[in-house]
C-alpha cells in the first residue's frame, strides 16, 4: 500500500480580493518507505500540499489518501509524524519530556514512555542530553529532538516542512546525513519540503518539482544515488549531475545532465 496517494488534488483559498488557487491537478504517489522531496518557488503550494496530507487543511477537489485512509483517519491512527522549520519544543520540559509528549497525550504509561524516549534519543544521538532543557541545546540538537518526537508513536510516514531551513550550512549538512540514517533505521516514508536543490538531491529517491501558483507538478526527477549517502557523495559527479537535472527542471529547461537515470 502506498504511503500517500493524491489524485487531482486542488486547493482554493477564499480571500477578500477573490479566490486564490494554490494547487491544481496534483497527482502524486509516495511509496511506503520512500523519501520524496517537494521543491519549487515560494508560493507554489509545497507546504499547502504537506498540510493537506497532514489533515491540517482539506482539499477543494480531488482525492487524497494516506495508507489507504483519509488524512483524518490517518491522523487519528497516528500514522504520521510532523516536523517543521522551528523545533517547537516546550521550554519548561526536558528533552526526554518533550519526546514523550505525544505518548503522554495519548495515555501511554510512564514506564513505556520513558523506554520509548530513551530509544529515540539514542537513535538521534542525544542520550547524554536527556535531562537538558531546550535552551541548553544548539539549533541542530533541538531539531534532532523534534525529529525524535515526531517518531515517538512509530509513524510509517514523516511529513517535514523545511526542518533545517534555519540552520547554518555546516549544521544543515550534518543534519541531512543524520536524517538519512534515521529514516533508514525507522523505515518511515518521508515527504520533505525544501527550497534547497542540493538538500533535495542528497536526501531523496525522487524530487518533485512544482510550478508557480497555482502549484502543479511540472517534473519528477528520480535520484538514483544508492542508499549509502555519506559526506563523500556531495563531491561525486553523479550528485552534481542530479543537482543539475533538478535545477534545469525547476527553471523549465530540458533535463540534459549526464549520469542521471530518468527512467
């Protein structure tokens, strides 16, 4: 079963000056365990599409399912976790308590919460900071806590809206490498919104390129760089070729980059 199935999705927002069409005719399938990035100019509807999948808004037209369920049913079944650009940690709660929060809200017992939080902090490499508070952590560490929290209920899908956008470049690249590892270990599918072409290529199995408003899918670029994506990949010719392919698709020019399998 696919993680996400979107067929003919459209979204229109009403405003005082008239209706605004944010998305139009979106057809997209995200396979279970697949990492897909959405990229496009500001205002093209990337985040809107993510919000529709997350049941934070509803489509005006079309059909959208998450693991064969409506977005509302998937939300209620805790099938997905969400991470945004800001970590959104509660400053009065420790790292462990922040990770435990979704479990606490759903009535999971104290012992089970503590065990799961310890597992996740180990996964994101923050075991030593379990008792710290958010203000004692760097920006990258706070985002790792947010990712751990999004995985607390063992979701089969992660929805991520520019989670590294506020980080410096070095931290951002480290977080990208960490995310590849975390996703491989968790097995979750990912829908990832970004403005960064290199970030989309490094992380993804497919990059979905969207057009200016009303947002449509103008191209889908497969990125066949293998599952092992270490720092050395950023200097590889195949990586640069994939970046070129996405850039050309984004700017509406033919995809001519050599070394990119576009089947």
